[in-house]
């Protein structure tokens, strides 16, 4: 609430001319909200995404699938404080941050980032990196080797996630400089992870029996819990991206809620039209689709915009996980691409169209903005695809990406971890 | 001694148990199974992948009894489970050579 | 923290006479807390209530039951921003709000409601509407048609929830004007939903095999998770209803916690006395009972009051879900009435008795307040019952409320959604 | 954000000399954060620990095991407001608080504790007492009588938890006076509960079939959900212990996250080295181990310290739940001792070693501090062990601690609660 | 009439069902079981407690048919499930004295 | 060849397996079942609805063996599962006409 106080005091004192001169100070309300947002975004991954994914696989793979998310939290955390943060948000240039903040060098309790402690910004951003990796794991569910997954994450955070984050969100990043709009991570998190997932699915190959044997979800109760936690956690993802507890944050959670709801209804509606029944997995998927679509736009659009974006997003992602999926022929097992990349692309483009002057306080020129958005999408998609391919191939050569056939048949829980659920 | 195996719809289990209790049937064993037969299954669609589920949940009852009671038990089962719809189920009868009650080591009819 | 600052500045400046003149400003701490409270109340429904209910049904209906809550989040959100909020909190008169805020018309990022953004108030209130609908779904579990449920929700929010909210919480509402005390929704949410549930259970009829076949809960682990999330989420429900992060909010969460704990113990104690064993479903139900009972009173009573209210509430709701339930003969499958209406009524009445001068800062006259409380209970119950009956009948005639017998036997998961858990 | 405002106003006014004279005022941001932290710590127990533990027992005991945590929330809450809080934080002397705040006597909405309402401090601390009891229940899982468990909790909070809390955290407590460092409860919560659990396990005896029959966890999905919620909730545990929304709180959640991640990786690594496979239960256990180890240190160490503490903690607790466990020969079913006491002791000692001047704003003398830490560990362990033994024996004599053999065979769900999961 | 009982690996179920459908087998019943045999199990280690799991998940198929079809059914099952690795499974054949379809009360071959 | 079916209490499974291993029994199949017999069940009460649960969890063992071994197997099972309390279980013996090992197509005793 700093600015209001400053304003108040200024008002009281008289002039107000000096108010702008004051260095930013810590605001406890903003800090409280970002502390909580950090909790919420972490909750989206563990147990949120762990459950969303865990419920959709076969019973023999549920622990391993959840383990992919849990290990993302572990591996990415360590890499992020050591190297990731400085590469993403260290000053650097257009493409990548420098190494000045390696191991969070120089960040004390009192270092601020706006009105919150910088160390808080570090961990808030860390939770975004974590979920990005966890999303990717859906593409290779049921067949990736655990050690390969650990290695992949460590490399990918450093080589792909950190640079792209720098492009989009660091003040010196080239996409940021161009004015690409990405409020909370449509490109950084969703397109990036979705594309990486698709490439990884191609490299690792389809599951044994894919398309022939039943791979029906073993327990969608878990997926509904997961989707619900992802939904509520997303308030931290989008609302926290305002980096303050104010009207912007509040507006962002409202657009988030509206888009999630609209996409749920839209998915259910079209599913019923096309397949005769509206499914609960559809409701969960629709909600996630709406959340993905609104992510780049949450702080830029009004409620009407969010409503329309949600309706479109639900329908397009339904296609992404059905028609498009069949066309792509990759066994993207849990639809990292169909939901996150497709939703992210739709969102990035619609952001330009629905950006609201009332909300943003300035007018957005449609055509130039659209072009900038597309440039961002394409750049992120290409970089992510190429780098993911290289990393995957290197790991495949060095330690092998995929478990053996018998281990896959037996299930990852037993073959990789020596455990199982009853 | 005979073993009667009946495969029925799950929700009929309570009815059958009551009908058999009326015949003074002292014991039976129940297994959850899946059945494939004339009754057709259904299609499940998850994220674009369509699975035809041919196997439907059924309950298998196993009753060991003496030869005299076989017919009345079969009649009792049919009387409560017959709806005339596909999937009502099947009953099989087989021979059992020996029956032992672990608790007492009794054998044959005494063991039932 | 606005008021303290204003006070401080005033103090510093000298007089303080002008302090009252200052327009309210946004307080980041209050805003942070209501942002979080919104998350918490949403969490109560998805996945909280979805799990609480989902664990109590038979395995063949678990996804459908959870879907009732998830779809509540989707449908109510859209209706609320379009029409519900303005009917509830638009200026209007004694009975219902006007249409001035249709589609949240005129609410910008900077519009305040007290010390928080009005848009935040919109979504905070929205989460109350969502859970009210989700509670109702318990009464018709295992047999309602999915399409009928969607239609019911859309109509009910507009025709029942919004007007009653206006009565109780809008400054122009008639019950508000009368001084009826309902801190966080005892009438608006609990009596309202419980009564509606009972009526709906009568209209739709009992489940096939009710009272004869075993309808034992398939997995109470889910219910315990659900009740736990409902419990912690209730801190947002009651604490957030202070609309600020201050001593009131803190006191409200303490009374909430104490009542939940006391009711849990009281339920377990009487269950053991009456039935020989204290069950875990009993613990979960007792907690919810205590939470319901304290809801209208959370910000008005002290800790002793909360303790006694909890003890009474646990015992009475145990009766509500046992003796009373048998007397009513309705198959209120998951006890929307026995827990929420009964608990809500007990709470509304005890609020008058235990309202504490120390907490409220003013004295409450027992008898007049008691009469006002009863008037509120009766008015809400009657309106809710009549309108629910009409809506249910209309839907039954137009599209049918209930699934066919074979579909009910097969279970809603398969018959309504084409899905199942393993 | 009080202090900043005061500072600001002081600055503006001129001197600042009188700023220190101002009584502390409520800060809405700090209050918001501690409200949320309270929610988070409660979430760690219900459903967090309930699930973590519930997933590790056999299927016939899952509800009872969850019930141990739920009943902890109920029983401890009531005891805490009546007697526990005043014994812990009432003024008193070196050993225990006085009875001045019995039934929270004298605490109004406006009573402050620092910059937050004292009533908020009451409930925040209450959640710590709750989880301490819930942790203990892991030691006696699968065989304790429900009534004995209830009785044990009521006595133990009063006779063990409240005094030890007073020693360590009350301004008049003897360990506090000595300068023992325990940021968020390494001794109070973890060593205390772990030691009590071990003693209880000895007193109650091993489970029937222990070491011979398979007691494999029935559903580790629940444990992974539980561990995840414990993890995210721990941000309230450690971050909330800063009692403000500021750089300290933020630093504490970062050290918490880093230690949890490092311990997860360390556990997985050594497990793979020693047993050939890295398990998901290992990941979950490692995370909890890291969280325990960092607890006394969270606000005192920097990121490097947290990293090393986590790596050590993961390895040592792996030994605690394997080699050490076999040496101790107690059937500490769910490793209250191996994780919490062992992790707590490691953490207490490493706190002295890694306490950072940069973070604490003062230098810590290694050897004296180490001795003080060890003194704290030993005192708490001895007091907890002796008192737990006495309480357990008294209950065993009066009502019996353990269920009969047939009831144990049948499972606690059915024998104690008359329920079961399908 | 004969009862063919086949114990196979779970993932072979779909293959077997298809092979039997080709023979016009009209019905079968499936049970999830656990098997102990030559194929060795595995060790699970949870927090220092080691459990040797001797029982592996298997699927039991029961097919009631007439004597003539027994051999072709057995051949069909073997043809799709044989991998030559331990744990491929077993087939048992027993006699069934009576078969009844509940829906119609038909008996014998008509009931199949 | 004979099929021995034993219905026992679940927690006895490990004991039985060990006793049979001592007899060099090479294979068996286990099914989780529910049993109704002399041993009475229990009552469960959920929110005012009372359900009498007559069926108790049991484990069914199926062992195919040759005629000579039947008695020693039965004795071994009884020796470890007999507690003298109701619900100890039952053992049934039936005839099996043919046994085939899928992996090798061996039949009869060789297939066991
Ligand atoms: N030949 C068979 N062998 C074993 N089980 C059978 C056989 N035929 C039917 N069944 C079992 O009986 C159940 C009911 O059979 P189905 O053909 O669907 O019904 P109906 O006999 O009424 O037409 C099946 O689901 C299956 O479990
Ligand atoms: N004698 C037996 N009685 C009953 N079931 C058996 C017997 N032998 C094997 N089985 C079942 O057949 C399955 C496969 O047997 P196994 O010995 O592992 O394979 P294989 O025969 O190919 O060596 C076992 O898991 C068990 O379920
Ligand atoms: N006639 C029977 N047919 C099939 N199964 C039976 C029969 N009698 C008993 N059983 C099975 O054996 C189990 C033990 O029988 P029960 O009568 O409880 O024990 P006991 O024989 O020691 O008195 C039952 O739960 C049931 O599964």
C-alpha cells in the first residue's frame, strides 16, 4: 500500500512534488500477497499437476508420474537459485542474463524489487520454472527413464527456460523491449512447455500398445482434484503477476476465473455436441484450457474479453487434444501440446485483440501488437523446439531416454522406483 | 457335492443372498469379476482416445452344496435375478470331490 | 491498514477532525487478505466439497458428484458476472438489486468497496454463490440428470440466491435494514442451500433401492480430505467476511476454529454414546456442522460463545442427519438439509444469544434480536423452498430432472459422462 | 508495513527522534500474512499429515490414521484456548506460563502482539501444537485405541507441549533467555514429537506381524499429496514465524524451499546408491526431512547454508528411517522419530554452524551457540521422553493404550470406527 | 460342457479376447488375480522395511464351452500369449455338468 | 490332476505360502473374495443409514496339483490356518482334466 500512503502523506504535507523522489519502500500488503502467490503457484505443481497427470495414466505409472512433478520441484529449485535466476533476471543483454547473481549473490533481506523483497521475486519466479518443467512431463508419461528426466530438467531450465524468460520479462530482454504482452507466462510457461513436450514425445516415441490397447485413465478423481488445485492456484499465478495487492491483481483473478469458467462450459458444450456426452475430464480440461488462454492476458483485458477468450479457448483446446492430436501423430500422452501450447498460442494472439484501454490505461494498436505477439510465439516455439530436440538427443545418446520394453510393460512405478499402489 | 457358480449383475447380490438365506444356504463366496457376453459394453472417450469397453462389472457367486439342493438353489437365484434383459447372467454346475472345514477338519456335508 | 495510518497521520498532524473526511483508500494488506480469502472459499468447493461429497457416494457416481461442484464453479461464475452481482449488490430496493452493474458495468480497477477494490468484492462474493449451489447438489446426488443440474443452477442463482443475498447483505436489503445478524452467510448460504436441497430431494424422489440396498460411502478418504479443505478454507469464508486484515478477521478465524473443534468432539461423543463407535465420517461431519453453526456469528461472539455454539451444533446436526432425517423421509442423500439448514438455523438463533458486546462494540438486545433472527430464518426458508419447488418442477417438465432407471443403476459416471474410475 | 510508515511519517515530519516512542500499531500486511500462515500450518495437518500418514498404512487402517490427525485438530484446539496458550505464553517464569490468560482472558480484538492482533498469535501458535500431536500419532499407527489417543493428546498438550514452548519461545523461558536458536520449532515441534513418538512406540509395543508380514503402504498417492501439502504449508510454518510480511519472511521461505529440494535430491541419490532405486516415497520423505532440518534455521541462514543443510538432512534422515530404525528396534510405524527427531536434532546443531551474520544482523559465536543448541536438544528430549512415558503408562493402566489382537487384525477402521474404505 | 481356465499376463487380455472372438466364443468371465509360480517376483523397500512380493498380477479367464471347441480355444490362447518367458501362464480344463442362462432358463449349449 | 480351492483369512496368506513352499508346491493363484458363512459380519452406520455387512474379506487360493499331493497340501493348509474360530475357512477339491503350460505347451504334471 506504499503508494497510497506516500500519496496521503504527500497530500497532507502539501506539494507532493517530492513524492516521486522517494525510493520505493517495502509494502507489507504486497509482500503478503506475493508470499501467498508463491505458495499458490507451487501448489499448482505439487500436488496440483502431479494429481492432474497422475489420475490420467494407468495405475502402474501413477507414482512415477507424480514423481515427475515432485522431482521438478526439487531439481528446478536448486538449479534456479544457483544459475537459473541470474541467467533469467541478471542484467545481461537482449538474449540472456549475466552471472552477477549466481547463487543469489548480493540479494539480502533488504534488497527490494519494486515494493517487495527481491528474494521473494526470486522464489515467485522459481515456482513458474517448476511448473513449466512439470507440464512437459505429461508428454513423455509412462515411458521416460527417471534418471533421464532428472538430467533433462537440469539442462532445460538453464538452456531453454532461463533465456526465454529473459527475452520476455527481463527489462533488457528483446521481446520485452519490443512490447510483447505476456502478463503471466503464456509464452514463457505454456507455449514453451507445450512445444518442448511435443518434440520430446516425437523423440521418445509412442507408448507400447498406443492406439491399440486401452490406456484409459485409472482414476479421474485424482485429475479432478488436481485440476481444482491448479485452478485455485492460478490466482497466484495470474494475480501474483501484478506483483502487488491492488486493483490490478484483483482484476487479474476475476478475468482468470471468468475465462476458466467460460472455457469449461465451452468444452463441455462442444464435447456434448460432438461426442454425445459431456465428461468430467472434459470439465477439468476445459478449466485448464481457459486458464492457459487467459494467462498472457489476465491483467490486460476486461471481463467481457475474458469471457470470449474463455469460450474460444475451450473449443480450440478441445480440438487441440482431439483432431489436432490425431493429425500430429505424436503420443503426447497427457496433452502438454494440445492444452498448453495450443492454449498459449490462442491466448497470445487474443491478448492483442482484447487488450483493454480501460484496464491498461493506454491504447494498444491492434495490428502492430498482433505482429509482435506472433513474433513472440514463433520465436519461443522455434527456440524451444530446437533446443529441446538437441537436449533430448544428447541425453538419449548418453544415458537413454526411455525404459526398456519389459520395464514399460511392468509399469514405471515398479521398474523405476520399486513401488506400487495397491 | 456340487459347486454352483452364478455370474450375476452386481446390484442383484443382496437379493440373491436373501433368497438363499431363505433356503438355509449356510455359506457362499463372492468375487468381483468382469464379464463379456451378449450384453454389449460401452465406449469411453478420453481426450480423443476412444476405448471400447467390452467387459462389464459382474459378480460371481460360488456355492458348494449337496446334489439335492442344486435345483432349488438354481431356481432361487433365477427367481430374483431374471429380468429378461441381456446380461442377466449364467449359472454353471460342477462336481466337487471333497469339502473340508478348516476349523474342525469336518468333511463332506458336515463341512458346509 | 488504512484506518491506522489515517489515524497516525491525523495524530501526527494534530486535530484529527478532518480524518473522517478523507475518502477511503485502498489498503494493500486488506486487499491481500481478501484475495486470499477468495482463493480459500473457492478451494472449499473445488476440490473441497467435491471431495467431501464424492467420497460419500457409491463408486459408480463419484465423478458425476464431483462434477456437480466443478460445474457449479463454471456456471455460477458466468451468471454472477453477467447478472448475479448486480441483482445482489446493485443498488435497487428492499428486495433485489437493480441492473446498473450488469456485466460488472462501471467497475474499474480503481473502484473501491471500503478499502479493497470493488472487483475483488465481486469475486469474493461469487465464491459464496458457487458453494451455495454446490451444497445443494448433495441432496440429489446419484440420480440427477447433468443437463438438469446445469439448468437448475443458472435459474437458481438469479431467482433465489441473488435476491436473498440482497435482503441480507446489501445496504438497502430489508433484512439488513432490520438488523438481522449474519456475519458470513448462515442464512444466505446454509439455510438457503439446505432448504433448497430438501425440496429438491422431495421433487426428484428417492434413489432406487434407498433404505434396502447398501449405499455405503465408497471412499471416505476423499471425504476426510474434503472436510479438511472445507475446514481450512472456512477461514477465508468467515475471516474474509471481515473484509479487512485486522483484529476482527483474526477473532473470526479463532471462533471458527473453536466451533469446528468443539462440534467435532461433540458429534464424536454423542455418536459414541448412541451408536457405540465414534466414526471418522462423524468427525468430518461434526467439523462441518461446527463451521456452519458459527458462520452467522463468527465476527460477533467471543471464544466462550464459540465453544458452546460448537458443542450444541455438533449434537443438533448429528440429530439432523439421523433422527430428523428419518422423520423427514426425504432421500437427502448427502445431508444438505441435515447439516446446512439445521446448522444454519441453530447458528442464526444462537448468534442472538451469544453476540458479545466486547467483540461487537455495542450491546445486542436479546429478545428483539432473537425475533429478527427468526424472521430472517423463516423468510429465507420459505422463499427458498417455494422458488426451488417452482424451478425444479419447470425443469422436470421441460427436460426431466432425473435419469432413467437403467442409467441410475449403471451409475451417473457412465450414463451421464461416459467415464468411470477403475 | 507499520515500521516503514512510521519511518516515513517520521522522516516527513522531521526529527524521527520520537518515532521509537510510538506504540506498535497493527499492520494489515503482516496481519494478512499471519492469517494465511495460520491457514497453511493447519493445512499441513489436515489434510496434509493425515494423507502423508494415511497413505503409508495398510488399507484397513487408513481412516483411523487420518482420524488421528483430524482429532488432533479438534482436541488440541479446545485445550489450547482453555489452558495451553496461557501455560505456554502467559507471563509466568522460567519453566511455564501462568494462568492469567486462561480461556484467552483479556485478549480483545485490539490487543496486539507486535504488529498483529494477539488473538492471531494465539491461533497461529495453536496450529503448531496441533501438528506436533499429529506427528506423534505416526509412531503408534495401526494399534492405538482411539479413546486412548484422545486422552493422550489432552494430557500431553498441557504437560509437555505448553511448558516446552514456554522454555523456547516465551520471553521469560529459560532456553529463550539462554539464546537457544529455534526459528520455527525444530525443538518445540520436531524433536519433541519425535522423541515422544519413540517412547510411545516402545510403551505400546510392535504391531502384530511386524517384521514378518507385509505392511507395505496401501496407497502412496495419498502420501505424495500429503507431503506436497506439507511442503507448501511449511511456507506458513517457517515464513509465518517471521511474524511479519517482510524480507525475513521471504528469506525464510526461500531457505525452506531450497532445503526441501536439496534434501529430496540427497535422499533420492543415496537411496539409489544403497538400494538400487530412487523411490517416490523417498522423494516425499526427503522433502519432509529437509523441511524439518531447516525449521530451526529458516530465518537465520542464507541460501548456501540451506542448500548444505538440506543435503545433509536428507542423507541423515534416510539413515534415521533405515539403519537407526533397525538399531532402535521400536516399531515407530511411520517414523516420527527417524524423520522428525533426527531431522530436528541435525537442524538444531547445524543452525549454530550456518547462522549467517548477513541474515541475522549480528554475529553468532560458534562454540557457545553450539553448546546452547545441544543443551536445548537434550533438555527437550529428556523432558519429553520422561513425561511421555509417564502419561502413556497412566493411560495404559486406566483405559488401555492398545486395541485387542482381533481388533488389530480386523483393522482400526472397522474395530474403532465401524467404517472402512471399499 | 467344459470350463477352460487360463491364467495370463494382464496386458494380454485384449489380444486373447480378439483371438477368441475370431473363434466365435460368445462369453467369458475375467478375474484379477495374483499368481505365484516360476516367474519370480520383486522386492519392495519402504522406509527400511523390505517386502518380497512373490505374487504377481495376473488375469484369470474362465470360458465355458462344449468339448469340441476346447482344443481350438486353447490353441488360440496359446498362439497370442506365448512369449517363451516365465510367467506366460497356465491353462486348466475341467468338466461342467450343467449350464443355465438366467435370462431364458435355457440350458446346455443353448445357454452359452 | 486336482484343483484344491481354499478360502482363508487374508492375513494367513503368507503363512500358507510358506507352508506350501516347504512341500515344494510350485504355483498357486490367489483371488480376493468376500465370504458369507458362519462367521458373522458387522454393522456399519453412515449418517443414520445402517448397513449390515454379511460379507467378510477372504482370500481364495487355487492350487492345481496331482492326486497324490492333495492330502499333504490340505494338511499343510489346515496346520497353519486353523485357529478354531469361526471363519477359519473351507477347502474344496475338484477334478481337473487337463493342464497346459503356455510357455512350453507342456501338459499334465510337467506343466505344473
Ligand atoms: N461361455 C461363458 N463362459 C464364461 N462366462 C460366461 C460365458 N457366457 C457368459 N458368461 C458370463 O455371463 C455374463 C452374462 O452373459 P451375457 O451373454 O451378457 O448374458 P445373457 O446370457 O443374459 O445373454 C457375462 O458377462 C459373462 O461374465
Ligand atoms: N499349480 C498351479 N496352481 C494354480 N495356479 C498356478 C499353478 N502354477 C502356476 N499357476 C498360475 O500361473 C501363473 C504363471 O505360472 P508361472 O509358473 O509363473 O509361469 P510358467 O508356467 O510360464 O513358468 C502363476 O502366476 C499362477 O497364477
Ligand atoms: N457352502 C459354501 N460355498 C462356498 N463358500 C463357502 C461355503 N461355506 C463357506 N464358504 C466360504 O468359507 C468362508 C468361511 O466359512 P465360515 O462358515 O465363516 O467359517 P467356518 O467354516 O469356520 O464356520 C466363508 O466366508 C465363505 O467364503
